[in-house]
């Protein structure tokens, strides 16, 4: 296989991977996820981490009750942490 054919084949693979990832992102945006409070590790929350924080990645402690992470819809209340179960509403 010559270099031109190899480059074309690599470009085709890269484009098809991009299309697959975009389709997955679109699917996740159609109500398949929900906010789950109290399940994120420190610095790994998706948003809202209480007073003095701005948003994503700002939680200060593991499983902070007012910090949420997006999870697959219907799974939040089944997620067990050392501080209890996940919650669809902020925890104290």
C-alpha cells in the first residue's frame, strides 16, 4: 500500500470515529442522564458544589452532598458511597 492510500484510509477511520462519537453525544443528550448528588469524588463533580465554588471540578471533598455528577437515568438512587446513597436532590 502506498503512502497516499494509507493516508486516505487513516482519514476515513478518523472521520468514522468522529461520527460515532457525535452520535453517542447526541443520544446522551436526549434525557438519558440525570443529576446525581453526593456521588462525585473531590474535583470530579460536573457542576454545583456549594458556596465558594463555581462549577465543574470544584468540589472539595469526596461525595460532597451539594455537588452533582451526571449519571445514567434511573441509576442515581442505586449508587452506594461511603457516605450513603446517591440522591436526585442536594444532600446536607
